[in-house]
C-alpha cells in the first residue's frame, strides 16, 4: 500500500493539491496522512513564582498553543475532505509546531512516506507567481517522491496528458515504473520526451551498454521503445519524442505548447550519480513549469 503524505494548510494552493489527487492516478489502496504545520515556536509555560516575566511568557505560550490548536482543526478538516474524495483510502491526520519545510520532510521520513503532495503556492503575493520556498525545499530535501501541484484550468473530467522527461538514468527508469503502476483514468495519454544536448551525448557515449555502432539517438530510441512496451502492456497510450537542444527550455516549452496536465521527472539525471540533492534539470522544471510536477525518487 502506497503511503501519501499531504501537506495541508487550508490555503487555496492546498485545496488545489487535494483536488488534483483525482488526476494523479493513485490507486484505491492508499494510506494517506494529512499534515498541518503550525509555523510557530511554543515557549514553555511560565512558572507561577517568576512574577517578573510570568504575564508576558504566559501570553506568548497561550497564543502559540492556540495556533497549534487551529492547525489541528485544519488537519482534521483536510482529512474530512480526503475522505469525501477517496472514501476507500485509509486517512489519518497530524499537526505540530515546526518550521514548515523541515517539518514536512521530517514527518515524511519518520512515517516512511512514498510520496509527498504539496501545493506550489504559499501565502505571500510573491509566491503566487513563483514556486513557494517551502514547496521548493521539500522537493529538494525529501527522501521520497514529491508532487508539486499547480492550479489546473481544464475540466476535472478531462482524461489528461502527461509528459515524462527521460534520460536513461536510474531515476528516469523509476518514472516509467511509477507511470506503469498508476491507475489512470481512461483516455489519459503519456508523452515520453528526451532532449539531447552535449552533456547527455557525452554521458551516454561513456555507458558500457552502448554498442560501438550505435549513435546516441539510436540508443535513446531503443530506450524509448522499451519504455513504450512497458506502458502499452498496462494499456496506457504513449508516444515518444526526441529533441535536440537545451533540456530545461525544451521541456518547459513543449509542456506549455502541448498543454500537459503534469510532468513526471526523475530527481537526478545521469550526471548526478548517487548524490542525494535535486538535479539542476528537476530543480528548474519544478520551479518554472506551468503545470503540476512530480519529482520521482
């Protein structure tokens, strides 16, 4: 059973993240946890004998604990909404005082989550135009996959179009595994996209499984045909596309022109090896894409 941690604070971005789950292809067997973080420090309650600071300390304590209580109410409301959307899911909720990004990442690791779902927009006007700092930190630091949700203008019943960015890395193979494992609604289509630049060429040429007579284009085409077979075996319609150019700008342009609903991307590319941090391509796409982005680990 997949474990999905949903960061929820009651803002429009968080509400969008809940509704977007209907488009995520997640199966009926899901254990979900709603997490609400109170961005506040709870001071210790004042000692009655400390007359000089007791009134101020007690007031700070009461204000902070009220924020935590409000967060618990928000978490309960979020779990109620998830129950309505997915009555077959097992849903729990949690709230605590913590720094938001750190609290989400820590809870995901403690709970052994497979996927974190978080809205792209924060509370400030600036974050309505750019990826919120909390969302970006979660995407960068989480041990598991992260789905960053942006508002969708299309019909909720529209099957959807998904772009999967592939480069042959271990993480992009996990993208294929994840797409094949999802329970997509009828009519959804997957576009498999690779973008060849000089860095990708040099990395592929150094691979031991690349035949001497193969070009990078031919090797990638073989990789894509294998990917197609994996998806079509699950009755998921898909096509593959190979472009030349800068991967960041090409993927963003294609995703916008094709009006895709979401982008699936490995957290690290071929040149990142086993390092844990978010790759530069994934970082750029999750920051600048017009649609939801799922970073797969």
